[in-house]
């Protein structure tokens, strides 16, 4: 669930040249002190949605932005703790939900977003292909955001990142405990062609993560189901004629 009680205008979009986040294992006091509550809460969520799996995820601790470079460190925790932290209104604000997204832009200028499937924790939300980083995204003690984008793009849409022209750098959305890194991927195909291919991929999956693909061409296509940071990012690009 990537939603907070925050308005799009309160989210800052920062263009960056590079991301450099180190993996630094550490204990999380919130996880240790509230373990029984977390386990009980997640067990309840699993009874309601057996598809939920308690794997490992990465969260951001400290970060700085200087001279176009985002630097920070991340640690791993279990998904049950991550979800509880979100659902309980982020009781530890020193930790941040940090992830990378593939902002697909078609040859005719539209952006493509996915609708999360009914079996997912974020059911119905509309945003770019993404996923919470996990330990598989650690390469030589660094969080490989580009690798995370590549994997999530393939899993959710069937697209290979190599078929797109990746814009240099990133757009980073900052708001509350959220840090979203967006990579613009431009295609030579039209939005309709891309959507048709992505829908064919979803149809081939036994349990696709997405239930639909939305084409967004302008402000009229914005949807309340889009998290504030998605709206803020799109408005930022449109205001600059992208």
C-alpha cells in the first residue's frame, strides 16, 4: 500500500543523475518491540488474502541529495513488518519506503500505468510497474534500482527494458516516508500497441499482478486510484512539456 495522507502538491519531484544506496544490515526497533502484534496482524491478513507471502524486503534509512546524486543506506526486514508499519500509519518515521518504477512513455506521448489485481495488497491502485526492492536487488553491497525496474517491468508487463530508450538519470518523488525513483522509458510503439502487448502478457499469466493497463495522455486521465506521487510526477512532466 503506497498511500499516505498527503496531497500531490506536497510531494517534491527532484531530477537526479545517479542513485547510490548501500546495503547496511541492522536491527529495526519497531520490528523487535512489536513482533507479537505484527505476527498476529499479518496472520489475519493472510486469512483474508492467502496470496500474501512473508518474504524479505528492503527499506531506506538515511539519505542525502547532493550535486544530483541520491545517497543513502537500506536494510532488510520481513514483509509482515513492512505491511504493519504502513497500515499502522508509519509509526517509525525514520524509515522510508523506497522503490523504483518504470515510467513507460509511448511514441505518441502517452504514459502507461497498471491497475493492481484484486488478489494483491494494493488492489485497485493505479501506478507504474514497480515493486518493493528485496535482497535479490543487492549487487556488491549496493541496491540495484535499474535491476529492480528491469525485473518488475518484465514480470508485470512482459516488456524487456532493452526495447526502450531510457532517459538518463531519475525523477525522485519525495513526500512523507515515501521515496519513489522513476525511470522514464520511451518506446517507438504507440500507446495502443503497448497496451495490447501488455494485455496479452496478462492473459498468458495464471495469476497476473495487474488486472488492466491504463493509457494516460493528460490531466483528464488522472484517477483517484493513482497514488499522490504518481499524480505529482505526471503533472511535473506535463508542466515541462514532456
